[in-house]
C-alpha cells in the first residue's frame, strides 16, 4: 500500500501570511491537526500544527501569522512512498501529518487517522475489494482471495512470474493490505 492509496486529496493548504486565528478556524472546522504551508508558487515551504498555533497564540505574539510559528522545512513524501515508511516517520518523528508531494507541489496529506482507518478495515471487506480488483483485471473470477491480519493470499492453480507480480501489485494497492502473496497449486 502506498501513500496515494490512503492520502486525502486535494490537500487544504495555507500560506505563510495567514493569521493564526484563521488557521485555527480552518483546522477546527475540518478536524485537522496540521496543514501544509505553501508559497505563492504552490511549493511546500513548511507545515503548521496545533502545537504551533497554541505556542503562537499563548506563548508568543497574539497577532502572529503562520510564518512566525510554522515548522520549516516540512517532511514530505512522494505518492509512491510505502505506508510503512509513512508510519515510521509519524511514530519516530512524532508527526501527525505528512504532506504528499509531486516534486514540491502538495497533492495530498496522510495523517495518523488515515493509517488507523486502514488498520480498522475488516479482513472480509479488504478481501472482497481485492477480489473485485483482480476480477476486473482478469475479466472474471480466475483467482481466490483470503485476507488474514492484513495479509492477502491469492490462490491460483498455475501462474507465471509476470502475472504473479501484477497480482501482488494490484492487491498491495488495496487499503488494508499490508502484504500480498500468491499461493500457486499449494506452493507458498
């Protein structure tokens, strides 16, 4: 599973000149904990978090703007980044939100809540979605799918290496799949 599979897009962003009061209202109205900060050319220049707002409002100047309190540079990842890498950054660096970029343009965000939402998906729901994706790819039911603990096992009588790679890639793209493998004619 990749960042593109779980990100919220399009992302709501702010500029460095926005007053903290406006950012606070935006965060509250949307339930956000952080917002990417972009310059006039829409390039990522930082991130502003709830903690930044609290610090700016109560510990610094009450008339502060985003530029006064934002974290810069922001840690960002590309849409192809594995969910595991996002989780590691969030846990190890104590980040709640990671902007997803194409070059330096913000195309989405992944939050801790986005990752938790994937974990919460029932294996039966994930299996049904993987089965649907594979049926569309194969033009009918050619494979069986079971999911347990986020591991998708694709059963088939026979297959070649190229098809196996495609099946695993398609299954990996389904939110809730932590890893996928093909079980061919009883071999693991």
